[in-house]
């Protein structure tokens, strides 16, 4: 806390901010924006139409009121409003009619938006068919734990932040708050749904076309709320099945530098992270099995490449201050070997 009150505090924060912005630049350039004005699935399209409708109505209201105000000013220009200290109030014949016109237009428009909203809520309440997959998503400070559920327990597995779904079919989501309240939002696929500790909120998503859909935590959950992104990758059925099967495979034992890296990883990282099929079995941080299949690390904060991983492992607090990931005491050589090992997790 002392650091925050010292006069150098702001400069340290400025430096950190610059570092984070520099590190984020590649992600900003390559990631798709949230695109909440276009929908890609049965759950999202009615919401997007409603969004456009309300947006157009709101713009129309601003335009009409602006025009009336400008008209009133223009109409009364040059009139003497103030004589000496006294303000002269002039009432117009029939001026009250404007009030009735206003109420007459506003009331039906407001009623229409209420009816439209209720209709959309009813439309998206239930999926059109039985969901093909059920995924349990737990919001944690500040990343998403993703558990694929299966009737066959041996086909269940954990991953993080990147959610693969089959295209063209509904997918059931079970949302849980792991620590505080988070909110799951992938605007092109569905509206927002909170992830609340002690509750399981069910919702569903469906993607009408293959692609990568960017999402974001949308309930303030602490200092790194803004760095709590996720992506949904919608794939054709066969690709999705192949991806799932691949997630269940065990890593091949690494050789050479990667083998040393694995031993270092188990010692330094294994009490918080899991790599299935190894002695690293921690549950505090994201499961890193098949890490190289993910395009980003630190919940969408950095691209998943060698330099970004090295930067994140060596000094996570400079990227996400307040994150639960500590800086391990590692030599440059150990860090490089851990990175070589992580690259084998394809
Ligand atoms: Cu999690 Cu905001």
C-alpha cells in the first residue's frame, strides 16, 4: 500500500501502463472487436434487431428534440427577452398542444419498445432443440475456467478462456461465479448472463457460421476486469469432435531441453497449473494442457507466442497488476526451457 502513496507511485503506474499497452498492441491489432451490432445465431439475432431498433429510436428522439429546440430558438431570435432586470414571459396560444403531441407520440413508442423487449426475451428463452454440448464455465479473477461435460466421465476435460463449439446447433452453458460476480458476454452469440458464486445460471448459445467470436466479462469484478476476455471458436461438427478428441490425448514425453523445462515447470508452476498426464496438477490457475492450441494467454491479454509467454511468466504483475499469478524466481535459462516445454503442449 505504501507504494501507492509515495510520490513515485504515479510514475511507476504510468510505466506499467505503457508496458501493458505495448504488450497489448499485437492483440488489439489481431483480435476481432466485440461487434455487438451484428448477430450470428438464433440467440443473438433477435437481440441485435432490438438493439438496432432502440438505437434508431434514440437517435430519432435526439434529432426531433434537437430540431424543435433549434426551431424555437430560431423563431424567437431577436425578441427582447430581458427588459431591465425583469424577464418577460410570453405564453403562446396553443403552446400546451405541444405537450399533448409529445405525450401522444412518446407513449406508443415506449409501449412498443416494452412489447418488443418482452417478445425478444420470450424468443431467446429456450433453444430450438436439445443442446448438443453442455459446457460449465466458471468466472475467476481474471480468467474463465471451461469444463466440457460428458455423460462419459472419461470424456470430460478442463480448458481455459477459449471455448470451442460445434456450428449450427445450440450449446448449453452453465455459468458459475468462482469468487465474485462476473458476467459472460459474447455479443454476436447471445446477450449477457451473470456468473454468480453459489448459483448455476443456465443459458445457451448458437453460432450460425464458423468463426471466432470475441467475448468479454461485463460485470466489474476487480482491477483486471477489463483483461478478462474469452473467445468462442465455432467449428464444423467433424472439426469440433476432432478438437475434443485431441484435448483428451496425453502429451508425449518431452526430450532434451523440453524435458528439463517440464521438470522446472512441475516445480515452479505445477502447484497452480495442471498439464494432464504430468505431475503438474494444480487447480488455482488455468489448466494448461494443450496450451499451444490457444491463440492468446492471460485471458485474451497477450498473444500466445514465445516472447509474450516469457514476458508473462517472468513478470505477470506488469501485465495484469493484482493478478493471482506470482513472479516465480527463475533464471533466464530455466525460463527459456519452460517456454520450450510449453511449446510441446500442442
Ligand atoms: Cu470478471 Cu469482470
